């Protein structure tokens, strides 16, 4: 599987997508496609982009549907004519390499009351989010789309939250992830053991290393750590491999949480 990302240059800012605090935007690039653009200058900065990148590529490797991820260059003078001062500041702070997802025109937000997802797919998505420590696929905000009658996963930027308190990564790597109790698909997730067996076999060390190596060095110049970019990548790799090895911790937590809601 080719995990590489194309790089595009943003040519037109279309409109803000005011969802959450990160102010993503609908934008057009030099390949004439539209993208949902995630900005390095927003909210949690490049760490949210790293979560989006690692999470998105793991989603792809595990066989889920996800809009194409691309690196998106933003020139220094882009957005000077933008009238909204907040947006102009965001664009200025985001010059350089950002991340974008192909825009699924006509997609609608997944509604659990209207669309039923089968136990196999539900279990696999719950496993995925427990593995990634993704706190943001709940009834309030499903972060899933229906497009051409198929389910697509979006917005993995809230994953891997351990990197916001970097010192505890070893402990977080083996955490049970109690917040899985709020997952929108947990009630239907009756095949978690099968998902665990399937996915731990797919996520080999080589695959996880290849995904981590995709992180641009430009996103690893952190001011809150003395670690070099290579050392930061090594922590991400160790976190992902350790979490896979100790998957029983979050698997059992999800099974116990499900038993309380069915």
C-alpha cells in the first residue's frame, strides 16, 4: 500500500468551517480540487496535524474509507486580502506546510438515529478509536460522514492526546482509555475481539514506522521539549507499538463499557 501524500499549493480560501476551535476552511488548490484545510497556526498547532496525519494513515491501512490526505502549502502572502481579522491572523500563522483532506461534496453528517452500522464495522471503528485514544467520535460529534451511501471517517485531530503532556507517554501508551464509554458506536460493537485480532496483525512495526516517518521535520520543531525531530518520531513509534502490544487493556475497557450501555 502506498502511504505517501501528494503536496498541493493552496490557491483560494473559500470559506471557514466553524466547527470546534480549530477553524478549518474550505479551500481550493493548484490541482483544481477543493479541500478541507487544517491549519498549523490553529488551536493545538502542528500537534493536531500530526494526530490527523498518523490517525488518518492508520485509518487507511486498516481499510476504512477516509478522504485523501494531502500536504498543503500556504504562501506567506496568502490571505492578505481577507477581511476577517481573525482569519487573516490564522492564515499568517499558518504559512508553510499544512494538512488537508479532499472535500466530499454533498456528504452529510452521520446520524446514528437514521443509519445503522453493522456490528463488525462498529466494532472495528471502536477499536480504532480506543487504539488512537480518539476522544471525538461521540453522539454529540460523530466525525463520520455518509457519502454515496457509504461511511467515511474524518477528523482524527483529537487523537494521540498524550503528546500534549509529553512526559507521561509511557503510561498513556498502556492506558485503558476510559473515554471509550462515550463512543457513538459502542452499543453495536459486539465483535471487538475479532477486530482486535485482525488489526493487531495488520499494524506491524514496519507499517507503524512508515507512518511515523511521514511526519514532516518542519512539524517537529517544538519549543516545549529538548528532543530532536528523530527522537520525537521515536516516541510516537514506541507509543503506537506499545499500545498495540498492550491492546487487551483498552479492549477490555471497551467491552466493560459496552456491557453497561446495552
